[in-house]
């Protein structure tokens, strides 16, 4: 008599995680997301661990969350996971300002962004 179960948003061999409100511009975040696309999760975690970018720690947390979702919620094998997609989107922008010469106002935009990471189980025979 209850409601039907929500359909899965990803395929049967996929899991995903989203981090919102990351305090960096989408352009800078996309540079970190490019580093991990289409890589095995062990290699992607190693790349994020030793990256010099400040935001790579938050992306690493998101990737670890996607791995945990794959293992616990969807029963996927962690050793066969590959980062299928890592994409970035805009979020809100804080508008700040600074007084400038001759009564003008310098606009300072502080953007936030979000990252979505999908991991997919790829068996060794098909790879």
C-alpha cells in the first residue's frame, strides 16, 4: 500500500556521490576533476592525495564517498571500480565589494561549485 521504490538514477554497475558548496571556482575544480577521469579508483586516490591543489582534498572525500556507496549500497567490487564520470557545476556566488577611487565600487565575486563523481565496475575480462 506504500509508495513504490524510487528508480535508480545510475546503471546497475554504477554508484555516485555529489559534493555541493565547495568554495572554489568551477574552472579550478574542473582541473582537479580532469586528473581522475577514466582512471582506476586506486590511481585516482593516489593522484588526489599527492596533488598540490587545495581543493583536491574535498574531491578525494567525494571519491571515497562514491566508493563507499558502491560497496555498501550497491554491492560492487571495490577492486574493479573505475571513475566513469567526474563533472563540475556552478553553485551560488557570494557578492562582495571593495570601495575604489572616486566613489566607485569594485565587485568581488566569490563563487561556489559542486562536483559529481560516478564510479563504474568494470570486470578485468572486458577491460
